[in-house]
């Protein structure tokens, strides 16, 4: 499953504020060097070792 994850998706997963979600998103994007909207559940699993 390589579903794309948005800011809202990240907020749900981490139950954090919008700002924190954006920071997390930027950090993942920086590591992947990708454009917005291309973060997948897999990326978050690998990065944060959480099961989604």
C-alpha cells in the first residue's frame, strides 16, 4: 500500500497540531527530496517505525 499522505493525514497519525504536521512532512520531504503530496504511508512507517 503506497497511499499518498497529506498534512491532514499526518495530523491524524501523530495527533499533532498543523504546525507539527507540516514540520514532520517537510522533514520527510527533505529526506526524500520529493515534491509535496508524494509522502506515502510507507515513508512514515520507515521513518517513525509506527504501524499505520
